[in-house]
């Protein structure tokens, strides 16, 4: 493999692994915020328990993955010097807004939320988690603004040195490669969160029933998982619907922005000839991975919608939990947990592999964007970073599984029954 | 405009050296704390601020990518081994702190946390050392090897930062921990280590005088700031000596925070307006203006991002204020 291939492999692997964390973060945060809102508004303690149980999973995933984004920032600087030099002015701006404002603010608020359970006022504490959710969405927005520029560069002009200078920020925000893709991504994350909720709840409920171990889940915990299951299925179903809708909606702008991406047969040859005429000789068609990935993604997403629809129907009068014949549906929901992740990676392959051979479509070739580094140096950093981030992903999932298997209660140093801070209570009693 | 953004980059880095430094310091001190109770108390003292502290490094990297797109590649390239240590250190520290209390085997995680704290403090110190030394950059923007990292003076600079960070972490624990043997041990550590760190800082300063790299343009400013670092860290030691066994420590922490804030400013102002001084060809030196993004980008960032930095600072200040009492008097059980 040459340096370019290593640099691409490295970014592709670390970005994909990073995105696994992102999906859980984006998907769970809104659900946790919604649970906590119902808890604060209704005062029903089961929602407080729900918010803490799922909030712990959220916090673990966030904290383990927090530094994986830094690896990518570092890779952009080190491995893709051409990208920074030529177009860094334009696509760097939204990235900075993402890290500086959204991400740093999000982490600060999250730290306060984790340690604020039972210590801060309920409404202030609720405001914190909504602040986390809002800044998480803002993060997604700015990252997609950057990505949309790479897909379809707008709002810039080349100066005398051939460097892209930002001329129209509004154009970056109204990029036709941005909004549908952003909504597609956010709803995909919501689907992921919903299915995670439903899958884990289904597993807990199924295990409790199968072994007839009534002690496995107390009545409160049973209620917690019953409500989580229903919420998860509903969010997953709605999320899948909108993910699919905003996926299909992208075909329109895509045909105009990136004619080579999905072209096949005679059309591919025509587009190739047109590109050669515009940009000189070269191979302008993306690899053969793109179309099968697209087909797999679409097929899986439609099937997922169907399965979630069936599950939603079975939530009527809790058939899913009560009737023995409906139990396989619980098993199915648990099995579905990894599916949204795999489907999302397929989606990114379509978007990113399909952009090749361009780093910035029509403006900068990937081969010109890569730093002049030796393949040897890149081999080692690829190996090292992938290993580090993959290890974090594995540890993350191991911890998530353990946190999902534990008996709810006592998260964040809170009392099991009242949700108050244990030490504060002891002090009040003394 | 580019100077304004250089200032903002500096602000992020100073915030990281002070706040992240406090995380690194506490991380390195974990082995000096006895038993799980003391270690959890120490980690929970930084608990609410920890994530907010750490992300200043990411914020600084973001400003670098956006406002200085022609600097980040060269900077990372010139300091590659140190940057790798920093990135891996950040990964390990954040994961380790989060994971230690989730499992039963905590000793391994504590060793990982301490090692990553050391890697970070040393890595950032080396990075400043390399900047002061100058880098083998040619006129074409290509780097030739990592010669600066073979210079002992650069390593002394890294070591000085490790000592500063250690004092800073201990000073924070003196301020925030409940009265008890752990706090007393930290206090004695500050008393002993503070003057030692001040001495090392002066020696490192002398070393740079002997070396006199061509890239340094404002030796006087750099010297004054370096001397203030030494004075501040000695003052932390003296303040800790006068401290009673039960209460106080805010002044000790303030002094160590000043000492940790200044290395970035000292290095940057000694080199200004250069950022990456070339040891091969003075013409290849990268200045703030060379590295900055175009005017429109910087204006946009100034309108879009700069006011929100004030919001960010306000939120972090609110975090310190909200948890002002709880951290020192009670321990949460999360970490």
C-alpha cells in the first residue's frame, strides 16, 4: 500500500469507529432529556430512574469516546496538509465552531449534569441535560457543514495563489449537500438510540420472564424497562421513517452535485468523459463499493422499518411482553441493536467513497490533499491509532453491556429509592 | 485580525495548561494517595470540572485548524512524537478516569491514569521546548527529522513543566480535600516541590540563555515571564508552609495556577511574531500572519465564535461556583 492508501484507510477507520460513539451519544441524549423532563414535570419517580439508568450508559459512552474526535483533528492536520493548505480557510471555520463552541460547551455542561444529580435544583439540572442535547445537535450541524463543503464546495473563491478563500458564509449554510444529509444523520442516530433502548429493555424483560426469576427484576424495574421498551420502539420507528425519507430526498441534489457518484453503465462512461474534458485525464469514477453499499443500506433500512412497525403493533396492550407467542419479537429487538451502526457505516461509505477521487469535489483531488509522508510512517500511525480507537470502542461496548445488565438504581451516587444524593442525605440525618 | 486569533489560541492553551494541568497533576499524584478512598476523593474533587478542563485541548486544536490552517500540519509534523504522546495520553486519561470505578481492578487503571498524566505534562512541555528550540523547516515547507527532540535542553523544559503540573495538582488537592492525612501529605509535597520546581525553572531559563536559539526575538519578555513562573511556584510552596492543617489553600492554588498559565505565554511571546522558527533558513520561519486563514474567515469566526467564548467561560465559571462547596466537603460516589 502507498502513503495515500494508508492515509485514507487511517481516516476511514478512525472516523468510522468515532462515529459509533457519536451515534450512541446523539441518539441517547435526547431520550435521556425527554425522560428527565417527564420526571421533573410529572414527579413520577420511574422516569427519574429511567433517566439515571440510561444516563449512565450515555455518560460512559461519551467519556470513553471523548478523545476519539481529537485523533481525527490531528489526522487532518498531519496527514492531509494539502486539504488544510488549499481549503482549510473555508472548511476549517465550521470545524472550529464545532469544537470550540458546541463540543467544549457540551462537555462542560455534561460534567455538571453528571455531578449535579441530587445536588442541584431539579429545573437547573434539567436545563443542563437539554443544554447538552442542544450543543450535541449543534456539533452535528457544524460537522455536517464542513462535510457538505467537501461534498459540494460553495461560498468560496480561489485567490491568486490558488487557495480557496471564504466569500459567502450563507452559501455554506444553504449548501444543497447539507440539510437533507444532516437530518438523515440525526434521525439515524435517533433510530440507533431508540433501538438500543428497545433492545436492552427487551433483553432484560425476556431474561426476567424466561427464568421465571421474579427477583431478577423488581416491579419498579419491570415498569422502567416496559416504558423504555415502548419509548424505544416508537422512537426507532419514527426515526427510521425520517431517516429513509431524508435519505431518498438526497438523490435529487446528489445527481446535480456529484454526477459520478452513482452513475453506472453508459451514463458512467459519459460522466467520465465529461470529467476528463473538464479536469484533464484521470479516473473520475468511484470504486465498485459504492453501489452495493447503497443497495445494502437501503434494503436494511426498509426491512428495519418493517420489523419496527411489527414491534410497534405488538406494543398494543403490551402484547410483546405479556404473550408468550410474541416473545421472539423481544429477541429480535435485541438482535437489532448492532444493525443501525452497520447501516450508518454503509451510508458513510456511499457518501465518502462515492466522492472519490476528490477530497473536495471538483476542487481538490485526494491524491493532492495527502501530506508528503512516507508509507512507513503512515503504516505505523494507522496501526497505532486504529488499535487505540478500536480498543476504546471495545471497552465502551463491554462497559455499556455491563451497565445495561446491572440492577437500576444508585447511578451517579444517588440513593436507590429517592434519587437523592446519598451522602447529602446522611449528612442531613446526622 | 490574525493577532486577535493568535490571542484566542493562546487563551485556549493557557486555559488548558491551567485546567488540564490540574487534571494531569492529580492524575500523576494518584500513586501518592493511599487506598481507594483517598484516590476517589481526589478524583471527585476534580469531578464536575474534569470534562470541561480536558476539552480546552480540543478547542485549541479546533482554533488551530480553522484560524491557522497553514500551521497545524507543520506544527504536528515538527513535534510528531510529542503530539502522539499527547493524543494517546488524552485518550488514556479520559477513558481511565471514567472506567476506574466501573470495574473491580482499579490499581491497573490508576497506573494508567498516572502514566497518561505524566505523558501529557511531559508532552506539552516538550512541545514548548521544541518551539523555543526552532524546527528544521526548509523554504519549501518540508521538515527534516526531529532534531529538536534530541536536544537535552528541550527535555529539561519538558521536565520543568512536569514539576509545575505536579505542584499545581497537589495545590489543588490541598485546597479542595477535607482535612486529613491525604491533604497534609499534599501540603508537604507543595512545600518541598514548589521551591524545587522554581529552581528548575530558573535553570531551564539559564539553559536557554546558553543555547540562545536564533528564533528567539524577545528574550527579555520571555525571561521576565519565566522568572514570574519561578516566583509563583516558590510562592505556592511558601504559602503552603504557612497553611494550617485544616483549612484554606486558595492562595496556594492561585499561585500554582499562575505558574502553569505562563509557560505558554513565555514561549509564545519570546518567539512572537514567529510561531515556528526555522533552524535551517530564517526565511522559512512561519509567522502568525503566514499561518493565519484569510481575512473573511477570521472575521466570520470573530463574529460567530468570539462572543460565544465569553459564554463558555461564563458556563465554566458557573460550574466552579455551583460546585464550590460540594467538592471540598463531600465526595460523590461517581468516580
